[in-house]
């Protein structure tokens, strides 16, 4: 690894880090490491104690769409490593005594105060029932999904898997949301099917597509925000 200087601007001087592999060619993991080391959101997440840079995407979406309020009940689909859980728990003032946030991921998520975390695949048949059980009979005010299906490299397959996952999240949201509730999901350009959008437009009073500044420009991800669940 070599360091070369670069100016961070506005008084904050930042060093741009270059990572070289032995044969001078950059592998995918080297590129990933270089991007992480130079990403201001990664540095800010570390400084503020967030478990992921993704935390800023929810903070930015919240600033624009006013999603989070104290006392809300929230389900977070694909919650690991836990940045959105941290943001949601702080904004809703959820505590371990009365947790109002439920998260699920098939990867392990280290504990986040005020959150119930299930380690499970959301597509498992029993996952929706377990999430509903964790809500203790209450409806949710907000369902978040930052899930992304792992890619296979086969484009038509990847597309179908992405669409299927968002559809499952949307179906779940319409089962558990309280009237007036909100659904936020990561989708990929070309990944929001007309049928799904049409269904959401019928079930919610307003729908938006948003790309928060923290979402990398070279990523096809964008977020769908559906507000005002009609029940
Ligand atoms: C971009 S990460 C989420 C980051 C998270 N919002 C945060 O702030 O830390 C996407 C997550 O979705 C999870 N995921 C993808 N498919 C899933 C599934 N079928 N069931 C549960 N989790 C899933 C992945 O394991 C991954 O941890």
C-alpha cells in the first residue's frame, strides 16, 4: 500500500490512499479496498460510530421524506451490519426495555440497543410470521428493505431474483403496515417492474424514486419510497 498526497478541500486535508497489488494490476478486492480507504462516508461512519456507511443513506432519505419519528415501530429487512438499525433506534428512541425495531438478515448482526434482530433468510417460509411475532401484535409504521440478492453474473437470473426479493418485501409490507405507513426499498434501475409499481401506487397515496447522495453514483441502486399506506 502506498500513500500519495491530495487535497481534501475546505480546510480538511485528506490523503488519497492508493493500493497496489504485487503485479501492479488491480484485482476486484484491491479496487474495493482503495475505494473504502478513500470514501468520506466510510471515514464519517467510523468517526460517528455507525456500523456501516449505509447509515447515511437512511439519514439522507429521512431528511428528504421525513420517514422517522419517535415512537414508531419499524421492520428492517436485510439489516446487517446494522447502520440502519442504529439510525432507526436513535430516531424512534427505541430502548431494550421497549424495543420497537425488528431487523432480519441471514448474516449475523451484532446487537444494537433497542432492536430485536433475527438471523434468518427473509425468503424462508416462516420468516414473515417470526417478524410479525417479534412485533408483538402491533402493526409497523415503516418497513425498510436494503436487501440485495447476491448476483450470479447471469443477467436475466439476477434481474428476476432482484425483482422477486423486492416483491416479497412489498407483499410483507402491505401485510404488516398500519394505515398511513411507509415502505422504503432498495431497487435497481430496470428492477422495479411496472406491475409492482402499479400495485404500490394503488396501495399508497404517493410513491417516489430517490438516489440519496451516499449511494454510489456508479451503483445502479436507487430507493423506492411509498408513503401513506391505504390498507
Ligand atoms: C446493503 S446490506 C444492508 C446494510 C444495512 N442497511 C446497514 O445499514 O447496515 C444488504 C443486506 O441484505 C441482506 N440480505 C440479502 N438478501 C437477504 C435475504 N433473503 N434475507 C435476509 N437478508 C438478506 C444481506 O445479507 C446484507 O446484509
